[in-house]
């Protein structure tokens, strides 16, 4: 079973999510975590699945589960604690994510046996499962 796509009250559609690039990211307690750098979409259906976020002093980039994000004026809130986000596996900014990388992210954020993890597990080893969305100019 997969998670429903963009139902009322769920995350914004891709066009709106692309507008989040540059927004501040706050954790569930309101503490600043970083800045949205990119939106990653599923390689098969172009639905948003991750936000690429620059975290910490040195600008390490990681991914946040798109389905756990909500927007507000100039910022995004995510249903994770700052320490969890900062401990997440790093990703290469602008590079697609492979099946194994996504499974590692799913495990880190405790996305198990449902939704994104189930979708990614069905794909071939070393397959590109998501990629950065094109940002309109």
C-alpha cells in the first residue's frame, strides 16, 4: 500500500514545493535546522518525495521526507527533531538518489514497511529512484 498523493491537507504539489527552495527549515520544536536547497521527485512519476536541505555550519546536505513537511510564510516545518535531521545521511547536492541511499534515509527516519520504503524496495539494486526536480527560471 502506498501513501496517498497530494490529498487535501497533505503536502503541496510539486509546483508549490519548488517555491520552497530557499525557505528556512524548522524542526517540530521550532528550532532552525537549515535551508531548502532542492526538491527530489520520484524517478518514475515525478511526485515529490524528499527535500534537499543544507544543514549545519559547514553546509552538509541531507534529505527530509517531503510527506512530513508543512509550509508557512518563508519557512518549512518538518515532523522531526533537529538532532535527528542533523544525524541523517548526507547526499550529494544536485545528484540523483539511488535505491540504496533512499533505503538508508527511510531507515534513518523510521519509514518502514510502508509508503516510500515499500515503493523503493520493489526497484532494482543501484537504480536511480529519485532525482532533483528542475527549478523553473
